[in-house]
């Protein structure tokens, strides 16, 4: 999996100052006001972490990776850490000398080192929305430690959690450094909203859903963290240089989150196939027989994937969006791998084909490319998802089982955008609401699927041992041996 941002330069290693309360490579020492603001926010963050971060395990030693620099070759080190003592730092990718704004109406002008006044509100909104997702995911994953299938998986959960915490730090740094008093207020509010809370929910839909079981966690880190990758990559193109540099470094951490997701689902599928073959079960739809083996049947895995894919697609916003056109035009948020695209990067005269839903039918329409920025990113995302799904299908095929995991139709189960009001099956068949309601349990996890999964999740805490439903990983983290004690509980 190659998810490294393309425009990383191999600049000299900028060592991080660890004598500081807040490790950083942004010369925090020389900016007293910012330093004070961050040092005031830090204890509130720790309170939030203790209240809403992983339930239990706060005193355990966890074998974690900590970012210690921004050089591609050696940016992280491994060691046992108690999570509340993790060194959440502020790390920006090296500044590229002479960087210019790569797209939009300011294309070619020097990249902004300060917030451009006319775009302040738009920029702040993007940073706040990005920042809000990071603690939200930690909150969603809060109880999973209690049912981890192994110490290896438990450690990976915590690694993802502390890094999402660091991503929150990254956005809070931008808010506090560049947005003055309202930035500080936004930083406070990022610690006050709560995933799934009726009165003060997180901003985007998918981040208020539950992550009740480990298959959800793996689907989330594969599909939803992948939205994170796409969005960060688009923000990494930004003409606002501090945002670009922050996102470029975040992307280096993001690759591991998707690894956890893709390999987690893959190991789940593999174990199902192994057990089916051992028991001589050929029919993947024989749910009762498959579940009796203590593994997750493939149709349930497909339904879980359907749920996470559709909910995550909503995170791209409306396919046709003036917000997206404005932030592209302003040079704040680009397209996926903007600098690699061969066009004028201004799009004033271009169109993009968008699938729309008109009078109960799907039609392709040419839409002004600027308005279709979200549609294009969603298309890129769907392409990006397919690679991992193909690898899952190889596992099934190798086991000789007749089943294929598929991406549902773009319009399936959507709440935002073009298809929000449509009722569409995974195969793309439009229907009335009543029919949808009577059939949706064929396509989305049912109450009994979820109950089966929750009942199946029993913690395994002996080093080198794994729950019945998941296979053993091929290699350890940091090349550790199979019986390594990743978490000392
Ligand atoms: N839920 O023109 P529209 C990650 C709102 S994940 C609720 O359609 P726009 C991570 C929208 O806010 C990456 N509301 O959309 C992953 C707007 O409301 P207001 C997170 C929604 O603005 C795993 C209205 O609908 N980063 O990092 O073009 C673990 C109309 O907006 C939703 C970003 O998303 C929704 N799903 O695009 C940890 C990047 N969708 O303002 C972390 C920053 C839309 O009119 N955000 N609305 O009241 C953006 O670029 C854009 O805000 C969006 C929406 C792509 C999200
Ligand atoms: Fe993140
Ligand atoms: Fe992530």
C-alpha cells in the first residue's frame, strides 16, 4: 500500500525537542503566546482523553510508535508508554522553498504563510471539520479494548487512538496559532462535542455512529480513515502552507490506520475461509453452519462493508457543491493529487461527469468542474477502496470459496447529496421506500447480525493467542516475535 504523499521532500531531519512539554518542530519556544495557549489547552485535552479515550488500560504499558521527526526514513520510534503519557507533538512536514499556490484563481502566487483575510472563515471551517473527526473516532472506539481479539490488535487500536489524538493536536495548533481568539474558542469546542451525543454531537454524520465490535473497527479504519486520507491529501495541496505541511505529515501516520483496517478485515475473511474448508462447508450462505464454527459468515462481512462504505461516502458532502467550488477557487482545498493532474488547475472552462438521480432514474450529466469537486473526490475514493477489496477477494478465491465482496452502487443508503432521497439497492435498483424497508436487512447488518458479532467478541489477552474468528498476522509490529507482549495489562 503506497499512501505516502507525493510531494514530500527529503529535507534534513528536523529533530523534535523532547525536553518540551509539547514536543514540536515549529519552534514553539520562540512564540510565547502560542505556547501559553497550547499549555493551557493541554490539561483539558488530558482530561478529555481520560474521560473519553480508551476505557480501562490507561495505566497499562503499551508498545507504541511515537513520531520523533519528519524525515521519511526515521520519523518514529517504538517503546512502552502509558497512554496518558504519550508525547503528543506538533509536527509539520519540511517547508518547501518557493512553494506556490498550486490551483484555483491564485494559482502561481506564493503560498500563504499567514491566513488570507478574505478566506479566513472558509479556512477555519475546514480546519474545524477536520479537527472534529479526530477526537470523534477515539470516542467511537472507546470500549473496544474490552473485547480485543489479541494483544497485537489491542495495541493497534491504541496506536490508532493516540495518533488520532495527535491529529487533533495538529488542527488545534493551526487554530491557536493562526486564528486568534476564535481559534482558541474552536479548540475548546473540539473537546466539548461528543460522538453520538444528542445535544452536542460531532459535526459529520459518520462520526456519530457506533463502533460496537471489532469488525466495525476494521471496516471503519479501512473505509473511514481512507476518507481521512483523501481529505488530508486534498488539504495537503492547500495554498495555505501551514495546513499543507501539517496534512502532509498526518498522511504518514494515516497509512498505518488503513493497514489496520484492510489487514483486520482480511484476517477475518481468511479465518472464515479456513474454518469453512476444515468443516467441509461449501455454501457461504449457510449462515447457521458457518457461525457454529465461531467465525463471521461472508454475507455478514458484506453487509458490514455496505454499511461502512455508504456512511463514509456521505462524508464527501454533496456531489455538486458551491462550498467545494469556493474552497477550490480560493486555493484552500484541492483535488486528490492535484499536482499530478494534467489540466490548468483552475477549471473555469471544464466539466465533470456526475451521476445524478432524476425522476427515479440515473443519468450522467456534465457539470461545471468547479462545482463537481466533491463528486470527483468521491469517485477517486471509490477507486482507491477497490484495491483492498480485490485483495480480500483473492483470499476467498484462494480458499476455493464462491463469494465476492462488492462495493454497493454509489446511491445505496445515502443520506447526503444527490441520492439522499433515493432508495437504491446495492445493485443500483431504485425502489419505493416501503420496498426498501422490507429488503434493507438483506443489505445492511440486521439486529441479529449485530448481536451475533457482539456476542462473538471475547477478549483474548494471552500473548500470541487470537480469538476464534480472526487469523494470526503474518508479521509482528516492529518485527516483534509472535508471542510478544504488546500490552502489559
Ligand atoms: N454530515 O456543500 P456540502 C478523517 C454539511 S475523515 C453532516 O454538501 P461541502 C478521519 C456541510 O457541513 C476526513 N453534515 O459539503 C477519519 C454543510 O453544512 P453548513 C475529515 C454534512 O462543504 C477516520 C452542508 O452540509 N475531513 O480525517 O462541500 C478517523 C452543505 O455542505 C455532511 C474533512 O472532511 C455529513 N456527512 O463538503 C479519524 C475535510 N456533509 O456548513 C479522522 C474538511 C456535508 O452549510 N471538510 N454536510 O452548515 C470538508 O472538506 C467539507 O466540509 C466536507 C463537506 C467534505 C465535509
Ligand atoms: Fe486522523
Ligand atoms: Fe486515521
